[in-house]
């Protein structure tokens, strides 16, 4: 566990040393929210509101995770390989990415609400969904980023690989968050939350099991 | 010797032939809206069963490759995925034809359809991943990892989510992700089960031929 914290720590340090990368990601997200506002002229029906915010969150999460492994140079990767256990590395990356995605999605949601109005009736539930959603996105996207980083020739590989696997998670999240838009709802929330938890833990467990095979060169 | 080695291919062919002839000629229950198009069940649903069997084969060979990296296991895995994809595509095509007659349009928002489309997209991504890596060993290792990761998450999607969907227009639903076999007419079962077994045998046959073909191609390119 000590190593995991150390690895997260160095991820944060590296990030703070290059503030322009992080601000680039935030700007990209703000730009997408702004485009969505322009496209709908601020009049977004609740259903569309829900779909729109999750699509923007998904793409900014993909954008943010792309650098999880792509950002490190070959030499640096080799250096970590000699120092750390691969399982510690993937765990640290997932935790770091999850926190980053959570932070990003809270800011994105706030700006989205500022521009497009607030359709959420149950804010506490929405925040829980954001938290669980960031965990799932963090797990899946960090792992696909690790796969895509193995091959530098194809830049769109990361989105190609992650979109089909992320689709079930996104569908769950959209359905769950739809339930926060109306005070009276009859949807089976508990079952969907359980499925979300299963997806979250499964993606992290699979990354934990499979990452060592990716790491060895 | 010939019968011993190739008997299952003959049986597979005969079973499929049987399901085509008998499937088109037996009496079927006349259900509203569906009527005679129920016969498509023999061909449409068996495509999905075959696809699942082939994708499961691909998964087994991917896991086995990671435990013991031999090139022939990688070839077996990718060819199983290719054959599975082909059958999935046929399942989609027969399903869309059927849906056009019974539901009025080829594509409807249904958990089954979404699951099938996602599965096919994932395997397309798998093929693209393979084609973008040049090194043989690296290609095999990374694509095996992706195959396992994607398959397990897909299992949750196809196995869990449709059960929770409130309504599906696929028959025999409310809890069953595959098919409401319980509600199937006993006469139809006599055609349906042989059709599934026959098509899986045919798929395995295609798979074996493709493995040999790819192995030969690889040997030629090494010259």
C-alpha cells in the first residue's frame, strides 16, 4: 500500500509540474459544454439534458485518461518496471485517474448546470452516481489506456478500444441519473446500483489480474 | 478412418439440412403478428448461440495463450473470434429481417439489440487493435489481454442488464437473457436444438479450416 501511495504522489507531482496539460483538459471540457449550450440555446429538455451531460463527461474522461500511460516515455516506463510491482502501478494509476475524473466531472457538471439550467431534483443521489461512475470510468479507461499505450502508431486506438466496453457502464449511468431528475420514480434503483458496483469492482479486478501481462516487455 | 475423423462434419451438415427442410415444412403454432415468420427462430437464434460458442472458444484460447504463449493458440483465438463475428453478423441480419416484419422496423431500442451491437463493436475494436500492432508476439499478447477484459465486462452487460430491463419486446423475457425456451412449442424444439448443434459443428469446421489457412499463410510469409 505504501508503494501505491508513493506512486500516486509522484503522479500528482508530475501533473503539477506541467499545469498546461491539466488546464488543456479543463478547457476542452469547458469548450464542449459551451458548444452544447450553443447547439441547444440553453433550452434543454430533461431527457436530453441527461444524455448530453453524460456524453460530455464520457469524452472528457477519455481525453483525461489518454495520458495515463501515453504520457510516460519509454525510458521512464522501463525505469518504473525495474522499481515497482506492476500491480501497484495499475492500482495507483486507477486511483489517480478516478480522482481526476471525479474532479473533472464535478467541475463539468457545475458549469453545465450554470449554462443549461439544473434538471436535478435529487442532488445527493446525483453526486453518489458521479462518484461510482468515475470509479468505473477510471478502471476501464485506465486499462484501455495501458493497452493503447503499447502501440503508438494509432492515435485513435484509445477511443476505439474503450467506447464499446464503456457503453454498458454509460447506459447504466444514464439510466441511474435519469432517476435523479424526477422526485417520484419507480425505477429499480437498488438493482442498478448493485450492477454499477459489480461493473466497478469487476473492471478494477480485471485490470489487477491482467496488467502484469501487458507490462512485461 | 475417414468417418472417424470427419464424421462430426457430416453430422453437422445433416443436422443443418434437417433443420432447413423440417423447419420450413412442419406445422407451427399460429401466433398473432408473428404467424409463419416464427420459423426464423430456427435460423436466427441458432446464429446467436453459435456466435456465443465461438466467442467463448476465443476467450479460452486467449487465456490459454497468456498462460503458455504459443503462436498456434493465438491463431486459434483470433480465428474463433472471426468466425464468431461472422455468425453474429448473420444473426443481426436475420434478426433485422424478422424485426422488419413483426415490429415494423429493422432496429428498435431493445436490450438484446444493444447488447448484440456492443459485442460486435468490441470485436471490431479487437480486430483493429490486432492490425495496428506489427510484432507477432506483442500483437498476440496484447490482443489476448483485451479479449479477456472485454469479454468479462460484456458478460455483465449481456447477462445482467437485460434481466433488469423493465420491458423487452423479445419474447419470453422477464428474466431470461437468451430465449424463452420454456414457452417453445415441443414440435419446434425438435427442430431448434438440432439446428443449434448443427450450426455450432459447422462453425467449428469453418474455424479449423481457417486455422489451417492462416498457419499456411504465415509459413509462406516467413520464407
